[in-house]
C-alpha cells in the first residue's frame, strides 16, 4: 500500500505542505509573547521533538506550581509575532485520573491557550483520537499535527489529512518533526488559528445527539448562573451528565471556579509582563 499526502488546493484554508519557513527560536525568552501555544499528546508521539524544533531548546524543564511533574516552556517568532510554547505532560486522556492528566486538563480548560496543538502518531492514529476528541470538547482553537509521517510511509500507511480536516473541523498538518518536514505548515496553521484567520468548527461527536445537546445547553445555563466565573462551562456540564463525581464535588466546593479565576489572573499577569518587557 502506497502512502499519499494530498497537496493543498488553492481554495483550502490550510497552508501548503511545502511551506518550509523556519521560526526564529528564542529558547526560554518569552518576553513580548502575544500568543500562548499548548502542545498536547499521548506519550511517545514526538511531542518533545516538536517543542524543541519550535523553540530551539532541548527540553529545558522546571516544575508545575505545587507539582513534581516537569514543566517545559519556550518561545519562537513567526510572521512577526512571538509565541510562548508550553509542552504539556504526555497523557492519553483529560479525565483527570492522574496528576499528568489533571495538569493537561487544567491548562487547556482554565489556562485557555490561544492554540492547542495536539501531536498524534500517524502510525497509530486510532489510539490518539480519544485525546483529540476530548481536546475538541474543551477548546475551539486547535490544530492536529500528524507526526511521524516518515514512519507511516515506511510502513505503507496512508493518512487522508484532507478528509480528517473536514471531519474534525480543524487544521490537520502532516509532519515529521525529526526531519523538519511540514514544520512550516504547522507554523502557518498555528498563526492562522491564533489570529482568527482560520475559524475552527470542531465536530463534537459526543454531543451530536439532539437530546444530549439540549441537556448540555440547559445544564450549562444553570452553571453559568450559579458560577459566573467558571470557565468552559459546556465541558463541565458534559462531565456532570456523565456522572463524574470528582468534577461534581469540585463544582460544589468551588474548586473549579477558583481554578478558573487563578488561571485567568496568571495568564493576564504573564501577558502584561511580557508586553512591558517587550
């Protein structure tokens, strides 16, 4: 079976796959960053390689506040704009059954990055889709990077990224981070989503049912009235309807609302500090 990577037509919103413009890598210097980019993905999908390719770092790490899990951050410039990149812990899910999952979930849910890039292994795409769909339940601003395309070709695996883009409603970029293949397209797709030039319309398969959508809408309205500072109310409503007792207790205790406020304040302070430094 031969591998085929479709070329982008002129009318399609995702940039051509042969765009190879390199970013200006700033390492740890995130001063003046206009946008925050989160990298999410299963373990061992090449997420750290993508992070290093964007920032020029070799995984300079610290710890997440109050956690022993390592935190990697860096920055780059592209198209005249500077981007801060946060490499989230590798996780298979955002359902918060481990510290790694909790950190990844809270960053996307409450930190609300300008773009969440989900790195997926093109050779095992079906194993990665659970996380992709969970991310799309949380955020409207996402890009799917199909990494390890060189390995997929070597194994005769074909990935129809055009169809996948239509089905998911977000940019889908074939990528081989080790060789730099597709990096320019990834940079352009991130810029398009961050700037609003590409408006994502994610297909949320968990709530396609009319009855379920109605229930989510009703519960979301009640949550907004009771907890006006709660971020991503829709996702919280879904978790409550699914019987997630940990989320239910976190809502009742005010933990989720406090997390929303704290993350929002942290993001605002960082952006203000970055603009002052710049």
